[in-house]
C-alpha cells in the first residue's frame, strides 16, 4: 500500500493493495500445475498474503499452513496429529532474513519529497548502488548477505532432499538471491528489475541452478504439467535443460 502512496516501505510491515491481491492470484494461476512441497516467505504480511493467495489457485488444493517455531509453546500448540491431514498441507516457513531491504531513515518518507530534499543523485545512489546504504539502513550488499546465507542454509538442503520449493519475498531480497543463482556481478544486479507478481522458475540439477523463465499459466499446462508420478515430472523438467 505504501508503493501506491509513493512512500519508502522497506521493513515496515504494510499489506497488499487490491491490485497486489489480484497480482498474487494471477501468479498462483501461472504455477497452478507445478507441485510445491514447501514454501519460504519473509516475516512480512505482504509476502505471506502473496503466498497464501497464490496457493489458493493450485490444482492440488493443498492448504498452506504457516509454521510457528518462534518458541516451544506455539510450536507445540500448532502440531497436526492426523496423518491424513498432514498429507494435505504445505508448510510455510517464515524468516526475517528474507525481509525487504531495510531503508533506515527513509522508511515512511515520500520518494519525491526525499529526492527534492537530498537531491535525485543522492537518493538514486542510496536506492541503486550495491555498497552504499541509506542513513541507518541496509545496502543491497548487506541485504544480500543475510538473504543468500539463509537461502544456502535453509532452502538448498530442501532442494537437495528432492523437495519442490517456492520462495516468496521482496524486490531486494529476491534480487540478492537471483544475483547468487545467476552469478551476476554487483554491477549487473544494480540494473536487475523484477516485476511484481511474476513468478520465476529455476531447476536445481546437480548442484546448479538453471533459470527456465516465467511460467505462462494454465495455457502451457503441457509444458509445466503436474503428474501424480513425481519421477515422471522431474524427468520432464530434466529433459527441458538437456
């Protein structure tokens, strides 16, 4: 909602607009045929809303459930004791490390007014340079350090175990992860622009990440078809990159 008001959002926990809700639903339609075993989101409500809305479109009709491990009691209280029910849900793991870049003293300020106050070049450097942080905020390099470290430590082991993973985060935390996946330089990532609500598909094969672009939705079901036999599905994905 702060994007709509042209405000710096960063780590302020602002919800989606109605347009954001529509984009999340459309994103879900694009991936409705792709099996998902586990979801990672940031700790922010807009990322969690996006994940939930997207999964509502999924053809397998599994229920995304946020896991609560912040302390022993909520973890204990949220246990599922039916094995049948357990098979019908997708765990959603939230992590602050996937949060948007923290914009420090710019958060809540109007972008146009900030440019007039500090100068367009200074604000552009705060927003787009790799190393320079805004006042009391994070640089993209600092954001990348936490987001990529978490990705390596928590997401990659799930992929190695054969899980199909969805990551729902924010422009800068996702840019950081894509920088790692695509082996971009600090200069190349500065010009990387991500469209909201457009999923990107990567295949993890033999320890490498291969980008397969953006699923175009149900019309391409023949390419991204879900099959009950997961081995056949993985074989199909493998054939796409040979």
